């Protein structure tokens, strides 16, 4: 199940690496960024409570980080429809921020303090409940 989810996520991210970003695409990309951030926040929450194994936290946070990083790169470079470039580049920065926080979690997968900070940051970035 996890493998299928990662494969699907990889296909979604890979699909956004070409063409012009239009309003529909940036809306979908923003939702993907929120989803990555919120999933990362859930992982960070589990780590902060000692409810996740270190190997799982390390691997899962890196997979989420890679997705966010690829999305940030794509949104930073792709051409945009007229009038939405600022919105697209802002989405690129948000995706980069998600990747940065997840990188910290990846490098400190058993540190509860780092995880608690990551959870707060990811919830804020991803507008998570």
C-alpha cells in the first residue's frame, strides 16, 4: 500500500515537470504542497510522541522531502500563464520550505524536540487542521 502511494505521488510530481503552469495546475500543485506538509506533520507528531520507529521516520521523511523538493524545482523554473507567475513562484517557495523542514526531520529522525518543531512548522506551511 505504501509503495503504491509513493509511486502515485512520484507520478504526480513527475507530471508537473513540463509545460506551462496555468491556474488549474497551480491550484493542484498548492494542494499537493499542503498534502505533503500535512503528511509530514503527522509523521513529525508521531516522532515527537515516540510513536514511530527511527528507520521509518528517516525513510518516510526523505521520501516526502524528495517530492516537495522536486515540486519546488519544477515550480521555480516552469513558464507560467500570464498573470500568475508570482503565485507560482510563491508555491515554489512553500514547497521548498516543506522540503527544508522534512530534511531536518530526516537527519534527526529520533529527536523529539526537532520533530515537535517540524510538526508546528509543517502545520503552518500546509494549513493543516
